[in-house]
C-alpha cells in the first residue's frame, strides 16, 4: 500500500489548501523548523487512526484562522485506489470513498506506521505509551482488534460510573459478563502478538531483545484454563474491593508491557541503546506485517537524520525496497527518490 497524495487545509499551520504528492518508494519532506514537515505526517497519521500521534485534542489541530479542517488523500493498494478523508467541522469524521466510516474500515486499506526520534525515551519508560503502541501494532495485523478495544472501553466506562455512583451488585455483575468476554479476546490477541513479534525480532534483528506482556491479573496468563468462566470468576471475586476503591482494579487497560535486552529492562540502558533497540522492534514489526498481510505499511519517520543512524538507514533502504517511506528532515538526503521542499 502507498499514499499517492494528500490535500490539507485549515490544519495546524497549513491554513490554505496544500497538496503534496508522493512516490511509492522513498520520499523526504525537508525544510526549516516550523515549516510544516511534521504537520504533513500528522495529517497522514490522522487518516489512519482518527487521532494525532501527539497528546492533543482535535480542536487544537485547527489553524488559528479556521474553524474547520479537511484532509483528503488517494491511497493505492494492490492497484486499487481509495479516497480516504478526515474532517473536523463541529464534529470529527472519517470517510472511505465518500462514505462515513470508522477506524476498522480504514485499517483494512491503509495503515501508517509512525516512528519519531523525539519520544522514544519516554515511550519505553511509560506503561500506557507502550500499551498504546503495541495496541496499534496488533490493530495493523488484526483489524477487528480496534473494534474490540473500543467496545471494551465503553464497558469499563459504564462499570466505573456504577462503582462511583451506584454500586449495585446485580448491575455490576452484568457488566462483568461483558467485560470478561472482551478481556478474554484482547488478552489472547496480546499474547499471540507478543509471541509473533518476539520470533521476528529475535530471528532477524537482535536475539537479546524480548517484549514481555503481563496481564493485570496473574490468573489471566494464557493457559489451558484461561477461559471465560475463569475470567468472570476473577472479576466477580474482586467486586467488593472495587466498590471500596470506586474503580476497576483488573482489566486490559491496566496490562503491562516491558522491553528487555539481555534480560535487563531496556529503560535502564542509555538513550542511544533505547532508540536502536526500539528501531529493531519496528523493523521486526514491518516483517511481521508483511508476513501477515502480504504488503507493507506506510512508514512515517519524523526527524529522519536524528531517528536513523547510517547503519539503520542502510538496513531500511536495502531490505525494504518495496515499502513507501515518508520522512522529514531539515535538509535534503540523497538516499531518497522524491523530495518535497517546504519554506516558512
């Protein structure tokens, strides 16, 4: 898959309609800081996930002179072209070929994989950030996963509301039945993903790297007895404590991932080693994505000169010739086939 072009208006510092075209290989967007390079990547990312890779509200993405934004694109997948659009006009919407859709509908046809040099240190040290990263990875190879996460979040919100305002056992047990179903599905998919990504990273990139996944309850480890009645028994068994705390204390939103290198947490290593090994995981995921879907994601790399050293640049360019890369930099780079120059 690759994105052929994108039209952006009213978004960030791009107040007028801006159109950018890309080749299906290696593209670099370069120019001075503040010229809008990362904004283009952010717009592409929003088309894939309906949200920014930054922790901002959608209203904060509006240009100061606009009360709405529009992002339109053409995506080519196996010679079939799709129109993918996003707009914020009172409310936010995603469209596929003119029809309103959700994230699962987009994910079947377009998946942007984003890597930034600016947040890898905090990413590795943050439980919630790692969980979000690997959730996106799983969604890329198993489209239904996004819908299951959305439904799980709805159930956990309703249960939380009851715990805080009306802790009735009968109602709470009713929500626990729904919660148990989603915990079972999500946890199984997470264990399956960890097994696959670890196989890829250890086989092709670095045998010392291991991603470990720990569910919020020790009873949720993937085994023969990890079944629906087991999950429900755990949830019902802690209801009294949850009513006391007025909050759920078990659930997939509390699960933990951690990256290890040579059996030592990666968060304890230097920033350079953190970045290098996180890149290995990204490259392993690209291999996994290809084996699962028979195609490459679109790889977005912000601040390319900082994100990739010479050795990783060679690996990326030589081992993935058929993958579209869209990168940003303050300067041009001879390794790229197509260039987009921005000015203030």
